[in-house]
C-alpha cells in the first residue's frame, strides 16, 4: 500500500515530465525527485525513486504480483479488492490502493501510456501495454462497485508437447493423437474456457510444425509464444482517441491470404472474422488452427454457427464451410474445477441433412473418474 504522500510525489513527477516533455526514465526521475525533496537522505531518495518508477512505468502496487508462478490474470474489482489466477482458480490478494481515486488515476495513466483516453466520456479502455500485458478498465458508475481492471499476463515460457505430457496435461493416447494431427496437417480448433490452457497447448503444437512451413499468426493481443523459425505475427489495433486507425481481426485475416502462409493461425475467433477464416481455410492452408470459447466439444459447431450468423452467413453455408475448414476439436478441461489439460479430441462429422456435429475419437480416460467425482471448486486462498 502506498501512502498519500507517495501518491502526491508520483503526481508531481508525472506533471513535471509532461510539462517539460521529459521521458520518465530513471535518470530524469532521479533528478526531479532530488529537486522536489532536496533534504532526503540517500536511502530515502532510493526508496522514493523506486515508488515513482513503479507507478509511472510499472504496475504500481500490482508489480510484485507479476512474480507469482504460473500467473495468468490479475483482476481488480475495486481499489481494495484484487484477485489473481495462477491456473487453479481465483485467489484474493492483500494488495490495495489507498483510495478509489488513486486506483482511478493509476488506470487513467496506463490508458495514457497506450495513447487511449479513460474518463467520464470514455469509461472503457482496452489495450496492450509495452510489456505485452493486455489491460482493460471500466470506470464507475458503469462499474458499480468501483473501478474494475483486468490484466491478462502473457506466458513467458515455452512448453513442448512432451513436457505437457510429463506434467499430466493429457494421456499418452491424447499425446499420440495430437502428434498425428500435426504431422498429417489436419486443421483444428482448441476449445475451452478462460485460463484452461488453450494458448499454451496451441503454442506447443505449432512449435512441432515442420520448420519449412510458414506460419502466419493473427492475434488481438500477443500471447502465442511459438518456438519455430518461420513465424510471422500480425496484430489487430484499436482506434485511437480520435476514432481513427482501427485494424480489425477481419482485416488481418484478409491480408494474411496475401502473405503466402502455409498455415494460418488465429489466436481466438470471437466475432465476424470467422467468416473470412472459414473462407480462407476452404481455399487450402491445411494444418491451420484457432482457439474458441466453448464448454465442451459437442457445443463447438453451435458456437461457430452463432458467430457465422452474426457475420451474415446463412446456416447451410456455415456448416458446409465448417466441415471443409476443420478436422478436429481439442477440448480443454474446465480450469474452475482445479485441473487444466485436454479432456478429449473430437472429429467433425457431417449428417445427411448437412448439419455438422462433433464426435469424440479420443478421451482422457486417466482423469474421467476423477472429473465425474469432482463437484466442488477449489477453496479460495489469500495471496500476500
């Protein structure tokens, strides 16, 4: 927790940098703090500089949470209610700001760093910070309890399929089927909820792709950490504070076709880009992949249909293109039940009336009994 005096110092330094057009690096901040607090001892000066730097270029009171192992999300429900997810459900922390106003100033500063506005006229913001963290905030009164912030933490680790097998993410049979999907250039979706490990598995699978293949990755925020020599990444862009400069996922899918991809990878389909992706995968590019939010493998065709209808495609065309575009669904376990990893692999099947469904071809029998018996969520813990 930072004192009001520390908050005032941070604001003074921030204003000083803005007025003089100074980049807030360590050298500049040190000089400003010395001018503002000339009577400080060396030890006090160092402490003040650490606080200011953490607030101005870091994540302030959230900075130490980034050191937590397997951290995927930091969620702020209000200034004194902060939670984290380390892959085993949400846990409450003891981190707080001194007041709602201080937390609001923090969020507005992060928005400004990304050249976005966060104020009463623009009460939402969604952007990617320079360190790769995806940041979203909503201001009161839209966020009823107080300022709401979410931070999606990108993985810094590379995992191979064998490492995931050794960690118990799936059975030997699942591992063999996944390896077959890659080697035979089958197109697939990885389905699951937030924090279920979709991105981790997708990155591990793409790292096993033939090194001569050109992989073009489309994301709205950089999350895929692929260990492969021929990866090209393109990223969507939100409009600036004046409403210009937006580049959508749909735009990027269309541009990707001119980039000579062997495999097209969309980090996650969640909107109208599904139309162009289905079209692209019906013109070749075997071995392409994406992720999608769905509770189970049998619901994936329905989820794709819903997205396709929103994009203006007729139902019959959606199912016809879906069947030609994708071969398999790899379904993840529900992370809220306390275990990540693969639940099953299902294949797309077309019925006589043209409707597409999925049928399970490989399930994780090792954990079936445990999952059926598990009916409670992990206990809430407090993280210091």
